[in-house]
């Protein structure tokens, strides 16, 4: 039995770099988050592939014109050891980008060392201090049981360090989402990061729960 799961690829287009891409999802371990943008949880018993079948699966997508593999879903930094075997095979065929929220920098560093870029989703405003009201905001935004000030400080610091690590890599870009009910200081703080980033920065402003993209 191997860690390679069947039916975990999804063809897509990488709009940021105008490439045909394939997203690779690993469901080897359950994720504690329930992010709305993540694909639905697998309800049936997963089907495992051996290493030869996994190679054949990757080759099928490569022959279909895939130019970039995306490691995403179930926050990849939660289970680095499960992703390394996938990455070692995928990088034989095409460049790889990891999609992450940047919360776990040591784990992200291990993934970055073997890939060609990161899509870093900036979820927390880089505020100097977080008030009780800020905790209420992020308890609404983040899919956790309870958000504490220490959690937000650690998340902010790890995220800012992660930006420095991945900025400028070949296929890196940054994303952020601000909601119309967020206080202006939160929106301005997140958007202020754009002027420091060399890699593209894509921002989604959500009004009445309808995303509006701006770059």
C-alpha cells in the first residue's frame, strides 16, 4: 500500500501564469480546518495506487498538456511527509506550486525546497496589536473552534516570514480576501503588503458575499 490516492487530480487553468495546470489533492490525513473553498471531504473509502500507477496517472495529465502541478487542499503544511513522495514524482514531469496559508513556516520551508513556487493566501492582517474586537473578527473568519491573541500573533509572524521566503520564486503569487464588513484598518493593512511583494498579488474584495477580483 502506498500514499498515492486515485482520483485526486483536477484539470484547471493557472490564470496567473497562463498555463494549463493540474491540481493534486492529498487526503492521506484528515484536516482540522473546514475552509469553504476546499473541495468536499471524501466520503467513500479512498482507492490507493501503487507507484507505477501513480506515474502513469501523472503521465496522462502531462500528455494532456499540463505544464504545472499544484499541491493544494487540506493545508499541505499539515502533512509534509505525505507530500514529499508525491512531489518527488511530480517534479520529474513539470514544475510544482504549493498552495498554503503560510501558518507553519518550518513545514513550508521543507515543501518550498522541492517546488517552484507558492500561492500564499494571506488570511490575517499584519496588525501590530490585536484587540478583543479583532479576536471576534477572526473567530468569524477562520475555521477554528477559538481564536486567541497568541494564535493571531504567531500566525501573523509566520505569514510575514513566509512572504519573504517565497516572494520572487518562479511561480509564486499572493492572494488575499477582504470582506466589506471588515474594519478599514484590516483591509488597508493587508493591501499594504502589495507594495513590498515582487511576486503578483491578487486581491478579492467580497461585497454581499460576491467576490470581486482586483490585482
